[in-house]
C-alpha cells in the first residue's frame, strides 16, 4: 500500500466564512412602528385618536363660553383623548409579543432582548411626539375658528415652557404605560393597572393626606398624578417641583422598568 500525496496547489481554498450582520436599529424601530398599528386593536387606537381629538376640540366650540376660546383650552381639549389612549398604545406595544405569541419569533430573529425593548421604546416615543403635534395643530385650528365665530381676539396663551411641559406630560404618561407593559407583560393586567394607578390611587393618596398630617408634605414626592397635573398646567417651575417630578418618576416608572427588564432577560419566551 502506498500513500498518496496531495500537492498544496490542488487543495481548493475554503470559501470565506460570512459573519452575520446585526439588524440595524433603524430597521428595528420601523418594524416596531408597523407592529404597533397593523393589528385590529392598534389600528382602532390610531383611528380613535384621529377622530376623538377633533370631536373633543369641537365640543369646546359648541359648549364653551367666549372666555373659553383660548389656545390653551383647545389644546387641552384635543389632547385629552390622547392622554388616555397613548399609554394604552405604549402598553400594547410591549405586551403584544406575549398576547399575540410572537415573542418567540421576534427574539429568535433578534436574540438581544434589550435591543427589541429599546426599539419599542423609541417607536413609542415617536408615536407620542406625533400625537402631541396633532393635538397642538388641532388646537390651533380650533382656536382660530373659535375666535372667528365668537368675534373675539385670538388668544395664543401657551408659552414655550408650558408647551414643553404639556409634551412631557404625555410622554411621561406613555412611559408609565410602557413600564407597566414591561413588568406585567399582559395586556389586560397592564391596562387595569394603569387605570387603577391613574384614577384610584390619586384619590386614596389625597384622602390619606387629609386625614394624616404627616403624609401631607410627603404626598407630592410619591403621588405620580400630583406631579402630572402640575405638568399639564405648566406649573412645574421651581427646583423643588422638578425634584418632586423626578421622585415620582423614579418610584412609578424607573424602578418598575428596571425590575421588569431584569425579569424580561431571564423569563422564558413561549
């Protein structure tokens, strides 16, 4: 038996190994934006924002007095439906992966769960900014039309500081809904939790502040609704008031979001 020698020239070079490129962040955000509104619930949420905002502003034209015809009132009227719907959209943006059982596909294509949640957060932020822009635009149209119908001077009574605080009011509300979605990862539970925190807890904390004097000074530091109302009114101006907002944001948004992200990294996706 003789050994056969192979010349190095006859050995074909192995094809270069391809390295998989990660999906760009911009594409992830575009996908998440599309996923937010390509379901029936997301679609009707979008429709409801587009329909209820002009209706709410129009009701001020019909039912309001001449003294109510101001830009601030029209923006608040057109933005009221958004303040309720936008947090729900933020919740569904997160919980959709589990309620629709698409999480396994999503996290298989993009194993980094942090990137997926980050893309959802950016998409939620963009939707919030777009919706608030619509509220300001609808408010401007309502203000011009209302002034013309009432025969009064057009009042543009929203300063830049107040406008920024009104935008922040809606974004903080969406952030709270987003944090609940990350923590609970169940649409129904997160939506119920949001309305309990928004409608029930403020009354309980206000009652506790009335019957317990030691809690009266503590309430603004832990009551999320208290600081949200100040933002909507454009009344968050001093360092102490911003510190109160930071405290409630830490308690109700940052800490739950951090806990939810840690749980999300370790949870099994089915």
